[in-house]
C-alpha cells in the first residue's frame, strides 16, 4: 500500500501471521513500552498530587529568621 508523508513516498507491506521481529527487537520494544507506561503513571500521580486539596496548611517561611 503506498504511503505519502510530505515529500516521502514508500510502499508498506503487511505481513499476516508471526511478527517479523527478532527476539532481541521484541525485548527492546517491550522494555520501551514498559518504561513509557511507568513514566505516564508517575506523571499522572504527580498531577493528581499537585491538584489535590488538603485540609492542613503549612507554616509560612519567614525570610531572615
């Protein structure tokens, strides 16, 4: 199937059945996906923590004391 991206044209072949990746490539892909999922989870936790209202207040810091 022809694919046009800007000034680049390429033919893409779809292969049915087993994926055409080596074992090493699959391991690297899985590792990258896991890292991205962990990063996304950390970011969501940080956003949630930064937008959560709490009941307590922290004492103000006075400069010079």
